[in-house]
C-alpha cells in the first residue's frame, strides 16, 4: 500500500502570496506573469545562442548589416561587410566566445566602444582575431591573434590554424584588462596608466582623443575585412 504524503503546493502558494503582498506594501510592483527576472551581476548570459541576433545591431545602424547570418548554429560572415555591435553597453565584464577564420583571415572583437566616430575601432580597444600563419598582420606580435591591437603583443604559438576553433576570453574590470586564448593568458594591461598612455601617444590611436577612454560601451565584431569568420557560444557576465 502506498501511503499518502503531504503536498507542498499549498505551502508554496502561501509563501508566494506573502512575498507578493510584502513587495506591494514596500512600494514594489509585482512582476507581470511570465516576466524574466533581471540578470544579477555574476550570472552568465548568452549574447548569441546559435539561433538569434536579437542582442545585436549594426554599428551606427539599427539593422543587422547584410552579410551577417546565422547558419547551423553559427554567427557567420563570408565576405566584407559592416561591423556588428551589441545593442547593450557593458562596463566591467567577462566575455567568452569561440571563433575561427578562413586562411589569411583577419577580424577583431571590440569592447567599451562608443558611436562617436565613423569607425568603431577609433573608440574601442580591439582583441585581434587572426590566422597568424597566413595573414600579413601575423608577422608582428602587436597585431597577431589575441593582441590588444597595436598596443600590447600576444605570444606566438597559441592560436590554432585556419578553420579550427579557438576559445577566447576578455576580462575588463575598471582599468584592468586581460586577454586569454585557448586557456592561456596572453596579456594584461591597465587602461589610462602611464604605460598605456605612452603606447597610445605615438601611434595612430592618438588621432582620436577618446580612444579607449570610455568606462562603459558596446561590444563589436569587425566585419570590414575579407574572408570568412564564424563565431559561437558568445556569452558574458557582468562583474560587480
């Protein structure tokens, strides 16, 4: 014989009702039915889940640029197109994503970018994506895969060959930034430090006074170079 057990449902309903009443009494509106709870700092969330580009738009454009598409769960471009950018802005964050390029491919991921200039890279620092073995930029560690483009070099021998998947990670907390590739930390630097200022001043970025100055901005994916690029598993968590 199966003995009956007390149901927890009445208790759960009572607790839920009490919480709702308490929130209303404190002047907090109860969330609508089916509402998604606000993401708390430290929680990972997808920026691209293999099906939708709802989190993205074009740079200085409300629409997704022609050329970017979702194919077989991947975010892809096969030729030169306009840059892609998150609708949302981020300050302190940890970003993870996987990517691969065709032979000789060149692209980049920008962070804390603004839309004040005609080009996204005039404001946002860049994590370089590159086929080091076949792209001209691979001859210089300052412009090779994983480098903070033009400013801080990445070591050789960590990026995988063309058409193989790489796993990247960017950590930005306050002034401190880290670039990771395939499980290894490539570099770290401090924005606005004396060392950073000394690197920016003699280079091309000095032409844009607000390059790297924003403490909060958009993430971007470079589209204006030739060749195929594919990305997947793009996720972010905001740091407290």
